[in-house]
């Protein structure tokens, strides 16, 4: 084996993508709350997100189709570099460890005092006139029919201070986490995992009965599309909490595989009308095409940024 190939193999195996991000000017910051042992989320400027996987040997951009190894990461961050220049960039990083001891910190992180499933069961169902009901129907202009459908599907609870709690569930229906949204607050349950918010149309009762999958970024957007479409009976309306971590990807991949087995199955990418939303849509398109599934891009009408904006202003697609 040549010296060149020996060096390339050493760079590939001993340079962590996390180390490169932490030391690349301007440096990327680890989002501890959104990271797991197997998937580290790094942020920089507004909307810039990169995920580091495979124990630091791989990475991908959740807002686009970009992904790869350490060489691809340098090229992604510095598009004008030649391969020889990329090797010069990587040499000082061989054998270095990330500054943030993420594995030790995450392992030592105490479990939440109350599991999210217990928290969920302790909250009441929204009712006409309740703070959450008023927030969704008056502030967000969601029809009572759609709010009632989310309650019936086990996807909505009354949160504190007029907030709405939206369930994230896996493909077996198990609660994995709680997305929280209110007039003054947004967040996700500590210790929970993001998978998918799921609102079935009137006749959707299982993975098999779904013929069309709508993927939005937020539960309120998914409910807004359901309202505009009058809860199409062949459709499952889902939301990803604005990103695609490991749990969300696993849930989507299984859902897309089941959908691809249905005659006439279709994915509708209904992400926000901005650059980040287009990146998510591109990623969804790539996943759908990998299983030979038809894809359609749904965009909010008249320049609206998101689907709730369409609903609140009386617009239509």
C-alpha cells in the first residue's frame, strides 16, 4: 500500500467530523439537548445544522441531501479546495478528540424525574372553551373538527398555560416524546425522542390503509393541511418537529416502505416555504425515490411561509 493510501486511511479512521466542526472557523456548537450518543447535532448560524454519525466518521445535512465522510465534510465546508488541500486541512486533526466529552456527559445525564408517558397521562384532554382549545381554534384558526380528530387519535393533550401537547409516536403507536407549543413557549419533552406526530384521515386506521403521506414540519402545520383538505380519508398527516433525527428517520423509512407497497401510494412533502423547508423536502424526496415512491411537493399559497399562515389568512392551495 502506498504512503498516500496509508495517510488517507488514517484520516478516514482517526479524524472525527465532530473535531473538525468544533475547530472550523467560525466553530460549530454542539446542541446537547438535541444530541444522542449515536447522533450529534451541531449548529452554527441560523438554520445551519449538521449531524455527526457513525462515531464521528460520517455526517449529513438535514436541510439538504449533502452527506458523506470526513473528506466530504471538508469539501462541503470549503467548496473551493482541491483534494490535496483537503489532506493538508485534515493532517493536524488526526487522533484528536472532540472538546466536548459528549459521551460521558450524555451517559451521566440523569433521567427525567417523571417519564414522558406518565406526564402525558396526567394531562387532561382539551375541551371546548379550555385554554388549549381556544389557542388552537382562535389563535391558530384550526377547525374544532380537526382538533377533535387529533384528540380522538390520542395525539393531543392540554398543556400548562394554554399550550398544546402533541404526541410523537413510533410505528407501533408507542409514545416516544411530547412536542409542546403555546402562545409563549415551544419545546420538546426532556428525555423523549422525536419520531412523528400522526393525524389520520377519517378512514386511515393502520399503515396498510394509508395511500398518501403528508409530511409537515410542525403538528399545527399538519393539522392546518388536514383542515384545508377536510381530513382526506386516504391520508396520514405527519410532522417531524422541524428536523429529522434518528427516531424520525426510522419512523419515516418504515412508513415510506409500507406506502410504496400500496398501489398509487404518494408522499406529499409539505414543509415550510423557505430554504430550510426546501432542504427538508429534498431529503424527503431522496428517501421516497429510494423505495420507488411517487413524490409531490406541496407549497403554501401566495407566498405564505407555512401552512398555518395559509389557514389563518383564509388562503387556499
